[in-house]
């Protein structure tokens, strides 16, 4: 075995060709036990085909040996030949010491194929054989977590936590915390997150999101600020952190956060939108317009930014600018009826009533479910003397808002005038 250890050292220092040749030479006089060790060495360094050749030689001598069948199955899994692996595992006798281990391999294969119920069944069968093996609890937890059954995953993770706090670089407390958060138990989730001493950005982000959901905005801010100290390029957090500052009424801090985020990601349209909205709150409308225009430049169909920019133009009384902007972007022929509505309002403000009528009627084709539009459209048409159209719009409105006495009064007057 000392010779095999020397060969392993050759692999480790990069003398691969020499190591492979020595293995070939050693195999000529190796015992069966040594042959199995050789297959493991091949596997360890990624020579799966060579490992298979060795194991198949052994399988001819020991056709029912579970350890060999399991080893071969593992090699075929590495080569993504799942059907061969499944067949080999199914050949292992239930009384074989390696049967339980083979069930874990089967579960992995079935999970990879999307056969989650079968995978769970194999793991539960393994659990009956090895009731105290926490690694099976971990596998069950991971399977259920991956398919969204987090409430069922929790008991398995909690059993694992009694034995260890980490498996395969997975923090068990983090899994438990995330599971509680996913089922809406944010307070329980926070209790687990608070115990985790991790600088992992993803962990900190989820911790902050859980605090945010629980409306613990100060905690969310503290955690996310810590995240940015670790990784200032974690783009997603800037928007969330700014929103948390905003929830705390700290608009300037929110604005500063968004501007910092744009330094690290100049192509996040949602950050430009938020920057524009915050600039409006800070009475910096000129800067707000620039941010909103940047958002739309990144995505010309960004409806939320377009509506925000139009609203800002209206606030500034720049109605001609609205028309210029919407025409330049061909929004007047867009599929979005809200743009027709905005153009109608704009032309109405500019006392260009013929064009206002045109765009109100275009919007009316799509917005007959919108009570605000129906009321506004009805009143506008009433002012234009188009009684029948006004009456139709207001009656549709009152059907949805039957307690509006003012509109009811207008409807009565319109009906009365139609008899004159």
C-alpha cells in the first residue's frame, strides 16, 4: 500500500503521466483489495473510465458484491450515464451492507430526473435502515426544500442541527431560517439568522430581507450595510437598502444609497426609477427627470418610469414636453391605453379639445373597467356636449360606484336633458 500512497503523491504534485504508468504496472500483480483501492485512486483524480475498467474486472470475480456495484454506479453517475447507474444499484441485494448507501445514490439520481416522490421514498427507506444517520435527514431536508415543501423539510433540518451545524458547506441554521421565512414565520426565521455568524453575502441578504418582511427596518439596514462592507458589488441590495431607509423616513439616506448603487451598476433601470422618485421627494425635480430619462433609455417600454416622468412633467406644467416625449417615443400608438389617457389629459390642459377627444376615445376602448377613467371621461364628454357618450361612461362608472351621489346627480341631469 506504500507504493500506492507514493503514486497518489505523484498525482497531487502534477506528475500525472508517471503516476498513471506506475498504476498500470502495479495492477499486474495487485491483490483484489488493492485493485479496489486503485479504482478509488482513478476516481479521485477524475479518471472514471479507467476506474470502471478496474471495477468491471472485479465484478467478474464477485458478481453480487454490493461495494463493487455501488462503486461502479458512482462512476456512471459521474459520467452522467444514469440508466446504467440505476441498473447497477438495483442489482444490490437488500441484505448487502452497501444497500443503504445505494439507496442514497438512487435518491440522488431520481431527484436529478425530477422524480421527487420516488427519491423521497428511497431516502425514507434508507432512514429505516439507518435511523440515526443524520446525513439521511439532511438529504431529506434538502430534497423537500428544493421542491418548495419547506414546512416538511424543517423537522429533518432540526434533527441534523442536533448533530452538526454544517453539512457540505451548507449552514443548517441558515436552511432552517430560510425555511421559516418561506412559510411566513419571519420571527422564528430571525431567531435563527441572529445565531449565524456568517459574512456570506447571500446569507446576509436573506437575513436583511427577513428583517424587512418583519418591518424591522433598522435591523435590515444594519445587516445590509454589513453586506456592502463585504461586497459592494452586490447590486441587488442597494434597491432594498434604499427602500428600508425610505420606510424609516430617511429619504436623503435612501437617495444616497441609490446613487452609490448606480456607481456599481449603471444598467439597473429600477435603480434609476427609484432615484427619480426619491429626487422628487427631495424637491430636486430636475435631477429626477434626468434619472427617469436614463431608466427609459435603458428600457423604452419601462411603463412605470414613463408614467413617473409624465407625472413629473405635469407637476412642472411642461405639457408640451409630454407631447414631445410621447411622440418621439411613439407612445401615442402604443398598446398601453394609459398613454392615450395621458395624452388626452395633456391636450385638454393645452385646450386642444379635438385631439383630447380623439385620445380619450382611444383610451375608452380599453379602460372601461377603470372607474377613475370612466368618471373623468364622462365629465369631459359632458363638457364637450356629447351627452350620449358622457351618459354611457357615467352609467358604467355608477354601476361600479353606486354610492357616488355627485355622479348620480349628473346622470339624472343628462337623462333629463336628453328628453328636451
